[in-house]
């Protein structure tokens, strides 16, 4: 069995979480959660583990959709999307101290330090989501402000309006 490298673009009404690992050698990029498989681990199992370790979200098999798979010889690169009806509470730091932040598609496309390989692979999906304007740039910030101003509120109570619902056909 070949090794796997995975990346998972999680799409929820609140936005799209990215991670940034300042311990990596320069340049340090924002990227989708993901990483390399452990021996004998499938691409899906690797995606579940990496997302849990990096942002604290438990995905189900029904959430994952393969958008690209490429055999690189020594390993297989698999890119997934995962659509969630609501973004659960995220870790502020991953298990390896990665920084976690939620962005709108427009914000991601405008980042100068977004991982180029992820921009190339997921750029079409991000552009389509940005075009639909269902994730206004302030949406993620609004959720963050609510959490900061009202720490007693559970962010799971954030209910997106129908205009901000997650598309199912990207």
C-alpha cells in the first residue's frame, strides 16, 4: 500500500478553517488541514485523523468527497472537500501548535501566504464560492466577535441565514 498525502477543505456557513504552522521552515503558509499518512493508513483515515489533530473537528465518511487524486509514485495525493451544516467549536491551536483561523473564500484567495499548491488545486472551488458571495468577508469575523463579546454563548448556537447556507453543488 502506498503512502498518502491529504488536504481537506471544510466548507461551513461560518467559513473555511485554515491552519498555519510557524514551526515549519520559511516560507510559512496558511493551508487546509491535512498531512501524511501513517503506515497502512488509508487516505480517508488520514484525512479524519489530520482534521481532528489540527482543528479538532470529527468528520464522518459521508462528509468527505474526493475532488482530486494523483499518484506521485512514492505516494498518492488526495484532496477532499467536506461540507458541514455548522462549524463545530475549533481548537485555537492544533496538536502540534498550528494556528487555526476561519476565512471566507474571498479572504483565502486574497491571502499572499496561502499555500500555492492548495490555491492551484482548490482555486476553482474557492472562486465559485466567492462568486456566489454566500460567505461575506465579515461572516467569520462576526462569529468571532460574538464569541469574544459573549463568551458564555456557545458558538454552536450561531445560525446562518438562508442566504448564507452552504451550497451543495460545487
